[in-house]
């Protein structure tokens, strides 16, 4: 089973307002300890199935690295998922969105007059910085994976709490009525 983790928040906000923030790929750069900047590729200006974006990341173990993400699921006001590949082949293997380094996902649903927002990540199956760490210390692989998942969950928690603050602060006027699939 692939390592994965998630975090969910329930917001007292209209789902459309939440979606405006969630679908902006630059928002996580304000809260993530690793993701520093992103930009759409190939002339894309927003999420759509098949669209690509580039991310620049940093942590103390790996230093700086670049990723390329492919939008693999997109349903307005419901689902936004992207598969991350290693375009520089830093960790070995071909950059293939069918065999990503990781797959990230937001799921949004109306709940109790507000919105439930889930952020999820599944690592692999392609090699990543986590592979480098477990290769170097195979006897500690389980603990390394557990720590990486904990770090990612901490980052997701910070991101969703930041999104909640942004949604609360925005004065976007009256939102359009929400209906799943719009």
C-alpha cells in the first residue's frame, strides 16, 4: 500500500468561496514549509483536466528542487487533483504522470451550511526524495516514511488553516448558488 495522509476541515463558508481559494495554485505557497512558488505551464491560466504547472520546493534534506504537476482530476467546486513528476529525473526514472512521485488532491463538499474540505496526498509509486532517505538507511525506512507523512500532514494542516483564514477574510460579494457539478 502506498504511503498516504490527509487532513480535513469544516468551514463556515459558502463552498464557492472556498473553491475560489482552493483552485488558486499560488495559495499554498503562503503556508507550505516546502512549496515556495508555482506557475502554470503551456499557457494555462487555471486548473483544467490535463493542465500542467511547475513547482519550486525546498527543504533541509533535499535543498531546492523543481516539480511538474499534471491535473488528473477536475470537477468544478468538488475535486482538484494533480500528479507530481520529477522533470529533472533527480530521483531516477522517467517523469510520467501515470507513475507519479506523489498525487495531491482537494475534495470539497457542502456540509451543515458550510463546506468540508479534505486535502490528501499519496506518495509514489515513482522514486522521490523519500526513496533517497530510505535507500540510505533501510533499517530506519519505516520511521522515515512515518516522519515524512507527519511532516506532510503538518504542511497540509497549515495550508487548510490558511485557506480557512483567507476565505473568512475575503469580501467577494454574494456567491453564486452552489450545486454539485457546476
